[in-house]
C-alpha cells in the first residue's frame, strides 16, 4: 500500500470514529512507533497528519490532540529506551533490524559521539524515530540526557505535524466551498500537491538512510558521560 493510499484510508476511517477513540488511536500509533517498532509499518507522522486534518473539521480539539501526540511520543520513546538498554542485543537479531545493519551502526556511532543532538534530529526521520530510543539505550546514553532531547524533539515534532495537518484541512475545507468544475479541479490539484510533497519527503528520508543524518565533520559537542 502506498503512502498516499494509507493517508486516504486513515482519513476516511478516523473521521467516522468518536473523538475519544481518535485520541486513543493516535496515542497508540505514536506510542508504539518506537516502543513496539510500529514505525516500520506505519510512520507516526502519518497518523498525526491525518488526525490534524480531522481536528480541522471539528471532530477533535487540536490543542488536546497536540498534548496527546507529545505525551505519547515522550512515553513511547522512554519505553523504547528501556527496552533497548535491557534487550538491545536480542533486538538486533530481529529480521527487520538485521536488514538495516548499516544504518543502525551509523546511528549508534552518532549517538556515542553526539548524544542528545542525535536523538533530537532523529525524531524527524521515520526510520531513526522508530529505532533511536532503543539505540540510545544500547549506547548507554544517560537517561536524563536522552529525556531532555526526547522531550524537546517530541514537542517540536508533535506540535508541528499536528498543526500542519490542521491547517491543511482548513485549506481543503475552504476550497470545497467553491462550486462547479473549477472548484473540483482546484481541490484535486491541492490534494495532489499535498500528497506529492508527502511522497517527496518520504523519498528523501529513504535516501538519507544511506548517510548519517549528521555529517561527521559537523562541529557539535561530544556526548560525554
């Protein structure tokens, strides 16, 4: 199933749910992205974007949604950190992780050298968002330092993607008010642009896996202990 199909499917299904279930579903998907490695199947940002669109249509409160997303991201990543610290070696034997050995080794190297900065930046890449908490636990990065970066990243990421979906939804609602073929045509173009930008973003993320998110020559402070 393509990313565009997933977005359309989720939007159709989530809009029919009661508000409490929308919050719960988004919380589970964001929480499970790192804690349960759901991110390999469905990136959390997809659920957050779709929920933001749903909020723009009055089904849920956007402020409450932001809080739910941020808290779920923080708690989920914290669980992922603990799992990585205790069972990291066993997790590396999973087929889904063995296929990404090169990317994981680079991420571990970045964590050892740059610690919290790497955790924060990893929040904005789908693959790293799913594995970074566990790798941080494996690398023995102190939890207090991990938590600070985790909270900062969760707030920026969670609020940004929620509002992105929210304002995109408002734009679509305004366009839908136009009548006739012109309005329909404009609506189709806007949807196509949004989906195109989303797919471009996903493609760039895949390409980024071939290289470290932070250039080795960047002058960032060492993580230390």
